[in-house]
C-alpha cells in the first residue's frame, strides 16, 4: 500500500487515506488532522493535497431514554433507542432490560434498516414510594443505560 501511495504522490495525484472510526469527536478530528499533516509531509516531502475518507464502524447502541427520566406511576411513557450509525440491512434489534413489576418494557426493539432510532412504549403501575430503575439497551456488543424514576 505504501508503494501505491508513494507513486500516487509522485504522479501528483491527491493522497487518499481511509480510516475506520466508530465516533468522531472534536479531539479525534484534531488527531486525524495532525496525522494527515504528518503523513502528507512524510510521504511527499510537501503538503500535497490529501483527502480523508472516514468510514464509520458498524452500528451499535448509543443511548436509550424512557419518558424523560421521571414517570408518574400509572402513566405510560415512550422510549427511544438510538444507534451510533444507521442500522444495517434487515435492521438491528436491541434487547431492553431493567424494568420490573411496576415498569414494564418490551423485551426488545428493532431499529429499521437505514435508521438510527426506534421508539417503544413503557407501561407503569402505581407505586407507594419513589422507585428508581436502570433501563439498559444492548445490541452489537454495546450497552447504554438510563435512570428512570417512577413516582407515586
């Protein structure tokens, strides 16, 4: 590959660099920019044109929310599972857990192909005291959690 890059640089063609990333924070972008600067300088002896192709990784769970975090007992709430990238062909199923007798969640939710979010419904029962739950969504080797307070 280095020979291809070097000959591309010698022929005056722009250098193309591919990176696989799952996220792209401002710190990562700064590191990428520094790396590209050094790569261009090293390979060509100058700052020749350079194109960065960032291919994001496979989709996985980024976050889960339920009813804004506080739900009154006997009220229903909506929830959202968000992925890091669009779901692959066939969709992606996230397993939900952390409910109980007074907070009922579906066992899983499917994010449709090409989408990044899926909605679900949660039902609640009356509680005598504030009850705290930790709801978890899991898919593709990653988990996301959110606290949910059920109030009387």
